[in-house]
């Protein structure tokens, strides 16, 4: 009975917290300037949170060391941009036309977003047939090589009629023109990002807690034992790989949506390493950790440490700041986090309202220490 009450309390607390967060975001977007760096951090943070959770599904919950997330983000970004580009721009003779696109259809924002994930998943299903039979470092090298080949393919001049080659692909769909359903209110961009990423992450969490998720964890812990229990290893690995790539494609589409321009050159190996770094800092096997680490990573990288790149600033009268000094300090911070949190910020744990309630009941652990001492004395220990 108490367990049911606790579950109801947790569900109510989660609903109140999420509603409050969305209301705060809506108020911020209605009252603050849209050019504020805070919105950039929030949008990019929640997009990276989605791709980090999708990577954690592979690395943390299935035990597949894949480094191809940047490639699937690239597929999603280009799919969204090409499909959502207006026909008047593709076929017209206006000053905005900059290349003859071979794909002569135009879709709305939502169909393009879904298809971005679907196309990425299709590519994943095809590439997964040979590479998922590899293990450990070999799988990482194969998926990393796939991402690099894909980036080179999209930059190939022969692909110009589809991808515009190595040139920038512009974004023409303005989300502010999209209305909230059943109202005449424009969709706030940051709120849209949080809603889409939140729904996708919730689906991943439901999958992890399902029978398929338990099969993924069994494969991660011991493949031989999992196979002995009747789990089809290749089928579940392929499923995890495809689902992870689907959500990576959606995150790439959202990145294209809010950058307004997209280019294959930005989806390089460094982007995959950044996503992997977020997963490690947050905790391999923790969805909550990936989300927290994403916002911390983006905030430090894009906002809090930016002043270190300005040579006009100085520290204790010494003019030591230079362009790129931010990366040095950021690297030191990461090393400190890894040293003191060897399993990441959250480890394999998830956010729990029970822990929050326990903290407020006993913030410094005094009661717990007294209980342990009493138990030790009753047991005859000194």
C-alpha cells in the first residue's frame, strides 16, 4: 500500500515539476529577447541531451561501443533541411535560389522531423548488418569510419543536386510561424525543443524499463548468459542500434532547425567525442546523468567560460588570456570531474524523488549516522 502511495506521489511530483518548467520556459520566451545566449544554451543543451541519451542507450544499456552518432545526426540534419525547403526556393528563379535541388517535394516541419529520424534509422539498419557482428574497439572503429565516409559523401561535388555539395545548406522553415494546436499562438522555439526532446527521452526511458530494455542490459552484462536465456543477440543489438540512430537523426534535425544553416563539415569526429564525453561525465548507464551533463557541458563551453577567450581581460594584472584558453580551462575542469567522480556525476543511478525527500528529512546524514552507531552497539561492535 505504501509503495502505491509513493508511486502516486512520485508521478504527481514529476507532473508538477515538468509543468512548472514548461511554464517558466514560456514566460521567459514571452518576456526575454530571443537573441539571449540563455536560449541558445537551453536549445543546444536539450538537443545534446537527446543525442547523449540515445548514445547511452547503446553504450550504457546495451554495451555496444559505437562512435557513429555524428553521422546519424548529419543524415537527420540534411534530410530535414532538404525535405522542408520550399519548392519556390528549389525550383524558382528568385534571388534566394542557390542550387537546383533534385528533390522536388516540400513537407512541413513535423513530417520532415519524423522522416529525418526514419532515414537515419534505415541507414543504421543497413550499416548494422555487417558492423554489429564486431565487438568492442572494432565496432567503435567501424562506426567511426562510417560517420567519416558519410560526411565525405555529403560533401562530394557529385551529390551537389541533392546536398549542395560542400556548400552551406540554408534553413527556410521558421518555427515561429507554426501555431500551437487549437490556438493562434506561435510556437516558442525553446519550448518546442524541450517538448520534442522530452517526448523522445521519455520513449527511451519506457523502452529501457520494458522487457526489451532488460534484454539490452542482459547483453551488456554477459552475452553468453543472455544467449543461454534465449535472447537473440543480433536482433536486440540491431534494434538498439536502429532506435538510437532514429533519435540521433531527430536531434540532428532539431540542430539544423535552430542553426538556420547546416554544413557537413561541422559533423566531424570531434562532435562524436563531445557526445561521448557528455555520456561519461553524466554516468554511463544513467539517463538523468546524460541530461544534467549536457546542460553543464553546453553552458561551460558556450557561455560561462567565453570570457577566457577575450584577450582584453586579464587575471591578477597578467595578460594570459588568448583565443582558445577557454578549452584549456574546460579540459582541466573535465579532468577534475573524472578524478572525483570516476563513474560520472550520477554513476548508474537515476533521479529519484525518494532521495530528494530523504535529503530534506536528513540533509547532513546525522540521523543515518546515529542509526548506524546504535545498530553497531546493539550488535556488540565497539
